[in-house]
C-alpha cells in the first residue's frame, strides 16, 4: 500500500536544514504559501509560520506579488532594508522606516496565532540590528473616538517618534494641525487619517484622500507606531551623549551631529548611530523567535557581499578621519554595533 506523501513541514526542526530543488521560476509563492499553511497546522505552531530572506528588495517584491496570486488569504508582512548605504550621510526614506516599524510593532505584540503568517525580508535587512523588541512594543500609541486625550499629547508623541509637521499631509510620516483637527499619515496605512477634537475629547477618526481631502471611513480605533527607530527625548539624548563620548572621546566644536542631538534636533543620517540612542539592540531573528527561516538561492553569497561592503565603507570613513579634507566630521561606529557579523 502506497504511503501518503509527507509534508516538508513535518521534517522541519531546530538545527535541521531542508533544501528545495527544482522549483519552477515564478512558483516560489506556491511553495512558500503551502509550507506556511503546513507549519500553521502543526500542534503548537509558531506565531510566524515562515520567514523568507530574499536576495534583495526586487526579489522580495516579486515574491510578495506571487503570494498575492497564489495565496491572497494569507497575511504577509514585509521588512525592507534601509534604502541608503552603510555609514551614509542621509537618512532612510520615511516610507521605508514606516514599513519597518509597522512590521516590528506587529511582531513585538504577536503572542501566537492559529492562522498562517508569512514575513518577507532581505539579506541587507536581516543582517542589520534593530531596536529591542520590548522598546518597540512600549512605543505604540492606541487611540479611539470618545477617549479624552489632549491633541498636544498626540503631537508630542508624533514629534518624539519621527513624524514631520507640514502644512498638508501627503506622505507617510507627516502630520498637520488646523484648529481642532489633526491630520496624520500613520506608518502602515495606505491613506492618511483625520482626528476631530472637541476640547480634549477625540470625537472621530476618519480616513481621507490626500488629493481631494474628502473623508471616507470612520475608524473605531487606531494603533500608531513610530516612524523613527529611536525617540529623541531627554533620556535618549543623554544616552547618546554619554555613548558618543565613550566611543570617540570629547566631541570637536564643529561636530554637527553631536550638536544637533544635544539640542534635541534631528540630523540627516543620524540613524547610523542608532545603537547610541538605545540601551540594547536586537535582531530580526529575536522578533521571529522560533519561526522557520527560508533563505533564497544565492542568499549566503549576497550576505558575504554585504559584509564586505559594510567593511569597505567603514574603513573609508576611518581613513577620512585620519586624513581630514575639510569636510564635515564623520565618526563611524564599529560594524558589529549596527550589523551582525558573518559568524
């Protein structure tokens, strides 16, 4: 009597690696979705059914589209990498940070699930350290109509967590205030929302079209997550100043980064000193806990290339410090403070 085919999910276990060969081009979404369903169907399944590490952002988007086709019912979270080079002078785009923080916040509060859940990420994203899980979980802000919550307190939370004030809200990470109305484009939403206050009472939350300004749907509640991977508050400023001096010695007078942070101002590229703002850093693997990890073909090669790139950029910054050419001061943190090592 022929035995029924065994699901690959039954062969998964800690320390056991499986290789899927001869997967047809374009069919990766079918394999990934079926594997996630099988993992979720096991007794005491992990909260995340499967995490897939893609070679790059383009491959992650391609796999996301394939999953929409093969498994439109399965929730998929994406965790992209910063869209800037290691040790850059510019900050990651606000939309990228919003997507990263939305995924981290959901994973930080995820205790368990009886439904399949897939996380897609990239080599560049997974080798970079992230804020601690407990820090992200504590930074979320929940609001709902009927709550007594002063607008000033929400504005202060937005400022501390990386949102930018503008005259009109058009992109994620922006907010605007007009009288008793607070417009906000939260991280993780496709449309901005409008808070209508009467005094300190939040009367309504509605989504609206950024182009026409027409409101759409009433919302019963809203969970806000940061759009920056660190808060710029008294505690983090003090921690940064102490950590900066410990790492590099007393700052020079024209150290623009140190001056900006000391005054509570954001500075372009300050995310590259993220470990100095927080007590500890985690990795994406800490958020994924015991989830099975799938690595795309050539993923390990891409990781080795990334580690070499990080090292090259770091050495270039160190060499520039030893032979200053009159440009702005840039003191890089050692790679292992912000990134994983190849080991």
